[in-house]
């Protein structure tokens, strides 16, 4: 994880008092504010929604809620330093920004339209000059923290700020029985920098309407290779949510020999030390960073004690099921438990019906736990882990959504 100062620059007492007094009002109207903010920003800069922001998340409101919650979380810590420091939240945001090529010059754009939205929603009588100045300070403390972190991430990757995309040729495609697709890419010039297990890349594709959309996909090959392999699983429309436009397009159209825009790797899951027991907990396509970690262990630290816990709807929907078992067979101190919501098939040892539960599982208190799944799954499992005696500092989460604030 990228180092972040233990405490950000402090607000002065007057600003802290104003922010503390106005935080409830802003919090009560935060959905309206963020909706108005994005409306204004995209109206002024339509290229951002076409070429940078995830249109699916925008349509569902996920990105709006994430921005609102992250700023509110950061502001709450500034006015009450006794609250947990949002280190993990900032680290996840910084890595995702770096994977999109976000640069310092984009932060003033956000500032302009966010503050215009606050005034539009709350009114100029509420947002006095003193209130605006105090919240301006909150924004720029958070922004500068992220700008500095992202600059360090770019430097560590050996690239100029924002220069993260590389043209890469697809050299292999494997269609997994679950419907997921494994794509292996090789840069057309130079090499990709090495990566840590559990990291991801952003992939940029031009959609039929001409928009260039970006999505992140976890790497599933062992570090040190000249090629990168990532997994894409199409997202079906369900419960009123639209189908995943990028994942569906990639799995339907990308073939060996095609050219993709792929970033250098990012992601803040800490690399396994090799001398501590590990617990890998995943659900559905959340298995992908765990496969990356298992590939690393098989290549670099095969004697590591590792418990693998995975939840899925059925064995047919279980991504990379065969590769998971192959890797575990190569690790003499590894165990596997699987839960299938639709029931058990085949009577295999270690396969359970229903939803994943840690009840009855013996987890080492010293274990480093890696957790990946949807929002509800990650929250529920994290709660169970802490209740079972695993310190929160030993639980490392990855979410495939902009709702990382839920884990802070």
C-alpha cells in the first residue's frame, strides 16, 4: 500500500468549527449536490463522461454516492482526528485514479463544479463566504493528498504523470466454462513494468457510439512475465441494472491479434510476505485477484500456509474453477472450501451448500486475509472476520465498484 501521512494537514480551529457545523446540512443534501455536480461537470466537459467516467456507474448513481461519501468521510476525520484515519480509502482512490491516468490539472475542474453545485443546492444564504472558504480548504487538503500519492505511484511505475496507457496486442484468448474470458496481451513497444499479485489494469475500448470507456480487470498471471493476463466476465442486465457495456463488448468482439489500450498495473493489495498464513476469501468474479495471489505463491512461496474460501452460485458459474484447483494442488499447505448457493453437486470434499459462512472455520489469528466480492459480501465477511478475532488491519479488501468507502 502506498504510504500516506498518518495525519493530513489540519484545519484551523475556525474552519473546523464551520465544517463541523455545516457537515450535517451538506450530508443531508449530498445526493442532490453530487447529482448537480456531475450534471454541471459533464455539461461543461462532455468528453469526461465519454472518455473517462464509467457510464454504467453514472447511470446507477454509484459514482455519485462514492464521491459524496469519500468527501464526507475525509471531512469528518479532519474535524475529529480521533476518528479512524481514512488511509485505506485514500489509497484505493489513488490507485484507481492512477489506473485511469488522472492528473493534477483535473482537480480544479472537479472543484469548480462541485462548489457551484453546493451553492445551487443549499443556496447562497447558507453557503456564505466563510462556509465556502472552510469547505474549500477541506477539498484541497484531500485533493493535494491524492495528487501527491498519484504522483508517487506514477514515479514508482516509471511513467510520467498520467502516461499509463500502452498499445498491446492480444496474443491469447481462453473462454472459461463459466463465461469468463482470459485475455493475454503483449505490449507493442517496450515492456510492462512488473506488478504485485492482486493488482489490476485498466483497459480502454472504443464503443460503437465512439465513446472510449475504461474498466479495470485483475491480473491472473504470475508477476515477472513479459505478458499480462486478465479476466473479463460479461455482466448481464439484472434487477433493473443495465448490462456491462464494456465487458459484454470485449467478450463478444476481442480476438487474438486485436489491439487494446492497456495501462501499466496498479492496485494496493499488499504482496504476501511468504512467512505468514494467508486466507483468501472471494465470491464470483472476485476470485480473480485470488488467482493472481495463488499464481505468485506457486511460483515464489509454495510452502505458504493458505486457506482458500470461495462462494458462487453454482459450479457452472464458478470462474477459473479448474485453474484454482490446479494451483492448490501445487501448494502443499493449502486447503479449499467452496459454497454453492444453488446447492452441492458431485459430492466433492470441501464443497458446501448455501452461503459462505465462517462459522466452524478455524482461521489463524495471525493470518493476513484477502477479501474480494460484491459490496454486501465484502461487508458481511469482513464483519465475520473481525468478530472471529482477526484484526481489521489484517483484512485487505478489493471491490470491483466505486463503493470502497463502505469498507472504511
